[in-house]
């Protein structure tokens, strides 16, 4: 089964200082550099970006689901975009398998994430080649050591024995009445009985 990769980066027009980038320029950076480098590193990756599933500015259920379940998340923190930082934080709180990238030609990275390990890239043909090589190194590492922690959040959680909520079997936390109601609603005979009763039959 092929691995899934979700790319987190700005998808709408960006402005910072005296610099502006259009959504189409960012899309080109994704298509021609980031996505291409990922495919060179692993041609079988299923790669998707936020605007493939949502409008600019929206944090949808689909995006949140991909942040939680994608095998790999690549976050481009080059530009000071709140959605990118928020989504990166959510991913770090969910699981490992995150690669942070940054174009050093961009503005200074915020203090809280400046210390995080990241790949620097250049939006050039030689930069594409170097980025693909770096992606391959990271992907190979994740394949060999999938339980390796890659965020300070996860490291502190392990150090302090933090107990994450367990949502794998929510029925354990449901009352007997709710479970009985769910069981009835899943029975075609019971649904038919309720429908007939509502019609006065």
C-alpha cells in the first residue's frame, strides 16, 4: 500500500514586509518543486495539498483528518501564515512523521519554531535535486524507525508520561442507554417499526 503525504503551506495570496506572492506562484512552487521533489524521493507517494480539499483560509474536517492520519506531513514554514503554524502544531500533537521545510530567502521564522529541525531549500533546478535527496533521507529514516519522535511536544509528552485521550473505542465511554439506542437505530426492523408507529399503524 502506498504512503500518504499531506503538504501544509500557504495556498492563498501572501504579503509580508514589501514582498507579495500570488496563489498561482505558490501553486507553482508546490507543483514544480515540493511535490516533484517528493515524487523523486518516493514515486509511489500519494501527495495532496490543502487546496485540493478546501477553499483558501478554511480549516475543514478533511484537512484535520489528513493531519491526523497522513503517513507523512510536509510543512513549509517559509511564510508567516497562521494556518500553516496551526496545522503544524496539530500534527505535532497527533503523531510523528513530519518534515519541516523552509526557503531561507523568506522572512525570519517565529521564535517558537525557529529551533525545530528543518530542511532549507532553494526554488531552483539544483534546489529541486537537493530537496529530493533530503526528502529521501527523511522518508527512509521514517521507514526504518517509525516510532522515532520528531517534535519537542512528543518528546515532553513521553518524558512526563502524558496520557493522551483514547478515541479508538468511544463506545466504552457511552452510557448503556445510548448504546441501546444506537443498536436499535442500526436495526432495519426497528427503524421500520418506528416509522410505522409514527404513521399511526
